[in-house]
């Protein structure tokens, strides 16, 4: 899977919902990032997991909630934290918009 593959999945799931916001006031056009593989700490299993980062709540500071994509599960989920402290994987939620709304 490539960054472009993940980007196409995200854009297909957003569909016509580009003006959608959530409780954190995220703007999809500002908060989506170019998909890239990141290593996160799984706070439940105490393992490291490699997942695709697709959205940052604060893309300038790289802090706050993050939406990730797991290609094995074909599901989106949440992570939280900064790269200084090492963001933690929280859980998979399913589709992109459900995950976005759950931030």
C-alpha cells in the first residue's frame, strides 16, 4: 500500500462532506496530512504498531488527536499526543467519518 492508495481511501470516505466539522473544530482541508507511516505505542498491548497517519488535530504543532489507518483491518482509528512524548494509539473505530466525529 502506498501513500496515494491511503489518500484515495480517505478522500472516498469523505465524499461530499468536506465542510464537516467536529467537536474539536477541525477543518478537514487544514487537518488532513499527506499519509505517512508512523510508529505508535499501543497503550493496551504495550507494543509498537506501524500505521498510516492521515489527520492531525493541530498539524502545525503535530500535537493532539490524530486519525490513523490500519490497512490490515481496513479501519481508521485514533491516536493522541505529540511526537516529543511519542503519540499513543487509542483504538480503531471503523470508517473515517465515525473516527473524525469521535475525536
